[in-house]
C-alpha cells in the first residue's frame, strides 16, 4: 500500500524549518531538494538547505492525500520558524525571491549543467540511444499511420498531389 510521508527539513544553524509531503522514498525527495540548489532552480526548501547543516525528519505517514494535506497544513501552522507558512495563507508572493535566486545562481547553474554533461557524457549518450530504440516502434507506427492518411487523400502532398487518386471509400 502506498503512503504519503510528511517530513520536516530543519536548519540547525538558525532554526528554520521546511515542511513537505511526498509519495517518494524520503531519501529520493531530499536528493531532489538538494538538486534544486545545484541546478539553480527555486524551491522554498533552498532557504533551509543552503547552510548545509540540516536534519531530515519524518513526522508521520498518511494513507490518503486528503489526510496528508490536512496533516501537512497542521505542521506548517504549528511549527515555529516554518518558512513555507505561506502555502496555506497565500499572503506572501515568492516571485521576487525566485527571480533574485535565479539571477544570483544563473552562472552556478550553467556551470553545474556544463560539468554534468562532461562528467556524464557516456551515460547521457547511452540514455539517448536507449530512448531512441525504445521509441522506434511508436515512431514507425505513427509514420505508417501518417502514410495511410496521405494515401487516402491521393498520396503524399509533397510528391504526388493528384486528387484523382482519392480513395472513394472514405466518403461512404
């Protein structure tokens, strides 16, 4: 049975907390939070993680999304120094902070992506080839479907546009 984990990321340097929920393995979710910082993407958890002195704490597990939303809301409202209180009050606009964060980390993100491509070139090529082969049947199916459509209207319009070749059966 799938469950939803309510978690807290606590900043040991200043006492700030971030509350969240996930259906993923909590370790994978933390890794995603950390990747936001590396790539320069904005996430409010970045405020807590930037000091690199944090604890990832599982608060509880829920079995429905409604229950998880209510429990997350409870923890956000009742946790001191919770940086994402706005999630349920909507009084603060993060868009200015997001812009500032992206601008300040633009070069860092660019450098990270560049280095990632260098370090993982073989892996990325392998993934590209695998995806190409995996989607080959789908591409062929779509190509045949497209050709069938073109043939029903007298062939490919780029090479043979003779309307006399239209299949009369499509009108019946």
